């Protein structure tokens, strides 16, 4: 027994030491940037005058939380991510319910619907910039030919956040759909057969069997999508740069502007630390 104990312990130590180099690299890449940002958040640090950096305590945090643009960035981020994730879930669930069943052409349809997620966000943003164009965009052409008023998709401050959200819905709904299909296919068929024997209707089967069995898949899908949607940057940066005004200025764009346009790295570091805590809390299933 003693020899077996030491043998098992030796195998575990061997596995640990084999993984140790990779763990050190990953930990270094994760810990160093965070630690560097935490240190900078307490400094009056400008990239234009790095030699003049000095300790100012919590002033950067106070300035960030008292700045009106900060709260606007929070609001815009919540509007875009909330709008996008809600519709991605609803559309993704409806598509998953249809495509989880095996029928002729179902695999082709899954592949076809999954194509947007394979497109790089930068390329997708350029495609949608052409679609949204006021002069020759297809959306305004269709709206004008049908007699409707042609809106400024990216120029109207009230409409622009939802236009950005629409792109996110188009591109990442397939991700939600695929996760929910996997969850649906893991539900035992015996449950549905028993419900059919008991005379349960489709609605009751969905409420009492499908949704409870799909709960974990839904939580995982929502968690991943909320985490990603709260960090939206490239689409906004390419299409509007945060405009018109600051109507689409998300937290990521806000941090980018103050860090790499105004070079206020101390203020930006404080903003990213606050954003990191906000992001982690709202990424939780109960957050």
C-alpha cells in the first residue's frame, strides 16, 4: 500500500512539473499586465511625460467615477450588450429548437447559419458599413423603394447603438445557437417519450422538460456572450469611433481614447480596473 501511495504521488508530481512551464508563462502573461495597471492607477502617469509620474492615491478613481462620460460609457455598454444578448438568446433558442432535430438538409442549414461567426469582426464591420451607408447602402435602398424614410443608421445618436447591436446579433447568434443545440441534443429522448405517453402538450413539454434540462447550457451561453458583449470594441471603433458625439462610446472605446489618444495612462488604468470588476460581476450567471 505504501509503495502504491508513493507511486501515485510521484505520478501527480510528474504531471505538475510537466505543466509548470506552461503555468508560469500563462500566469506571467495574466498577472504582469494586471499588476502594472494597478500600480499605474495610483499614479499621475502620462505617456508623453513618463519621467514625471508621481503617486496621487485614489484621485484617478475619483476622477473616473465622477466624470459624466464614464457613466455615459457604462450606459451605452449596457444598452448595446443588453439589446444584443437578449435577441441573440431568443433567436438562437428558436433556431436551436428547429435545427436540433435531424431532417434532410439540417446539417447544411447549421453550417450556413454558422458562417457569420467565422468572419473576422473587422471584416464584418466593413461589410456592415457598406450596408448602412446613407447613399448606396442596401438598407436605405430597400427602405426608400418601399416609401419609408431612410434613417441615418450610424449618424442618429438614438439609432446608432442599436445599429451596432444589430451587427453583434447577426455575427454571434450562431454561437448561441450551436451551444443550445448541443444542450438540446444532450436531453434524453425518454423524457419526451414519457411526456407524450402522459398526454403533455408541446408547450408543457417545453416548459417542464426542455427549459429545466437546458438550464446549464443557457447559463454557459449567456455567460460567454455577456462577457464578450461587454468588451465590444472593434465594431464600434471601425464604424463610429464612439460617435456620433459619444452615443456609441462603450467602456472599451472610452478606455482606448483616454489611454492612446490623450495618453492619460494613470486615469485609463483606474478605468480598466473599475471596468474589470464591473465586467467580472456582470459576467456571473446571477450578476
